[in-house]
């Protein structure tokens, strides 16, 4: 593989099978988001510590299995992996609804379901993330990815309040049934969409763990994948804690109402959605690497504005700037990394991409809350903003990243 690659946007219509895929997954994501609101709400009845354990039961197996899941998807094809894992998820969701009716939302029921879904996601996520690249041409990927991101933002807007309503009206039972319907929608979509994937001949296959290791080694050695994933992990580490952790802490520090957090998050999501729509319609900017770096710098500027102002209106402006930068970075950096991967390693590359981001986010989440109590949330937010600016500038020191 060469150290420089380019992607030229094509402004013709995206393939119809990709559009079917996006519609199906957007509807499914709405249900998943709704369930993600209802599950923690049910778990918090048993206390914050128990709720944390329930959520960890899903995250830990997912993290461990991501490299293996990517290797399996590259070996047998993502279509087969997704159908299998989605079937497991449907059965698990229906079983959860039935068990809750009989036994209630006991801790072991919630933890067991979380572990089953986390295990399933360890195989599902690498396969599903690589699907977009398998459904469109390489030069169509940035617009296709932006279209998918816009759909995910719409799903989040609809799914979050839906989850609150369902949790209040029918509890986790109703949310589990909605989740089962969501997974079924994706199964139906998959049956109508079949990407062209040719698994490697059996004589070329090696031990599954060696194939998983090969995917990680590719990311570590490739002159474009390595800096791309490092930049992605660094940006996620210092941007991800902002909305769920730093914004509520800043709101309390400034004596804002709880609705202020909603306005801050909504303004960030709104500008992200706007960028995604524009990219989906008109295509990406000429250079994916420099545009991604500029987006990360803009994210840092937005977080810095929020950190420095006690005025809510200015804070909303800062959050909008951060969302603008996030939109630019996400719609350019992810296609850059995926297009840098050979077709034979797509799922393993997306698994490594997800794993590196999750590891970095977990590490910073663990320390951000404690540091904010010691130094104040404004100081931590300002440091995060400065680090994001530094990461964006440092990314340009990589020649392959800068010239792509």
C-alpha cells in the first residue's frame, strides 16, 4: 500500500441498495437509542454502582471480542455475521421482555442481557461498520458515510425522547420489544441488500487469532492508517467526555438550569447534522486529512469557548462551533481510514478503529470526573480544548495524512 491516497467525491446518486440500507439502519438506530435510555434507567433503581456494573457487563465483552469479530467478518463475510448476531439479539430482547414480566428487572436479568448484547456487538459492530464501504464505490464513501451520520443524528433526536416515554409508560418490557422490532428491521434490510464479498480461499486462511492480530499489525504499520487511527483515538479521548460529563458539570458550576444542557447538546448535534447533510449532498472537501485536522482544531476552539464563558448564549455558540468541527472531522476522517484499508481487511480495520477509540474514551472518562472535582470543570474543559487543537495541528506533521 502506498503512503498517499486520494478520494474524489462523485456527485451522482448513491446506489439504491445503499439507500435501503441507510433507511433500515436509521429506523433500527431509533429503537436502539430508545432502549439505551430505558436500560440504564431500569438499572439505576438498584443504585448507581449496580447500574455501572450492568453497563460494564456489555462494554467489557464487546471490547475483548472486537478484533476477533473483525477477523470473522473478513473470513466469512459481514452479511452472514450480521444476520447471525441480529438473530441472537432479537431472541435475547424477546426473552428479556418475557422474563421481566415473570421475574421483574432483577440485577442478574439486566446484567445477563447486557453481557449477551455486548458479546453479540463484538461481532456485529466490525461487520456493520464495514458495510458502507462494501455497498458503495471508494470514491462514493465520504458522501455515503455523511448520509449515514445524518441518519444517525436523526435517530438520536427521535430515539432519546421515545426512550424516555417508553421507560415511563411501559418500562423496560416495552423498550425490549421495540428493540426486537428494530433488530428485525435490520434483518429484513440485510435480506434485501447483499454486498459482493468473496471470502478468502480456505488454503489462505490461518488461525483466527493470527488473522485478528494481522488486522492490528496492519493498522500499526501502515503509513496512513497508523496516524489516522492515532488522531481518531486522541480526538475521541478529549471530545467524548464533553457532552455527557463536562457540560452538566459546567451547567451546575454556572448555576444554569438543567435545560441548558439540552440546549448545548442540541446546538452541537444541529451543526453536526447540517455538516453531514451538506457533505452528503455536495461531497467532501478536496483533502480528507487536512480537513479532518481543521475539524479537530475547530472542536477544540468550541470546547474552549464553552470553558471560558459563564454566559449560556455564548456557550451555545461554542457548542455549535464544536459540533461544526466534529461534523467536519467525522465526515472526513472515518472515510480516510476505511479507504486506507485493503478490501480483505475492512472489518478488521473498522474493529481496530472502534477499539482504539473506545479504549481512549474509557481512559479519559475514568479520570475526567475526578480531575474536574479537584480543579473545576472549566479548567478540564479548557485543557481538553487545547489538547484537541494540539492533536489537529500535530496530525499535519504526518506527510501521508497531510497529503491525503
